[in-house]
């Protein structure tokens, strides 16, 4: 993917056009889904791609270590809550969202969110 914008999070987005080691930043690369990028992916200049040695073997995909189950206040609001959580998860590829295996008798349908911790 081609990077269209780079910047720092300070906490607002501050467009700089570069990132240095240790910076907390963001990039815009035209991904259709943030899950196309894995946590720990390496970014490099296209001109330096051939000079870099690939990591062998690739590190395993990170797994969530902290979980939260969330339920809407009214069972009829589950779809609305699900859409809201999906929009929130678009900003963070490390968040996993799954529907609870079975509905709870008192709480109804819910979502299980996984975080890296």
C-alpha cells in the first residue's frame, strides 16, 4: 500500500510527513479494512524494500489477553450497539469483536471484545 499521509498523535492528529523511531503516530494508506495491517507490521520506504532482510519466521499473530463482555441496556438495541462497536474497532486493529457464544438469560445477546492488554 502507498502511504498518503504521516503524522504524530499529540493527542490530536498532527500531520508531519515523517515518523522517527519511538514516535507515536498514524498513517493513511487507503486500506479498506484496518485488519489488513497486523500489529507489529514493519513499515519501510519502497526504495529500501529490497535491501531489508525479511523476518524469518514471521512472528505469530498477537492474541488478545484482556476480554470484556458488553451488552446493550435493551435487547432491541443490540444491532445498534454492534454497529457502534464495529466503527470503534475500525481505529484499532488490535481489538477483536465476536458475538457472545450464547445469549445470557438476563442480559440477552452481547459482544465479547478482546484487547492486547
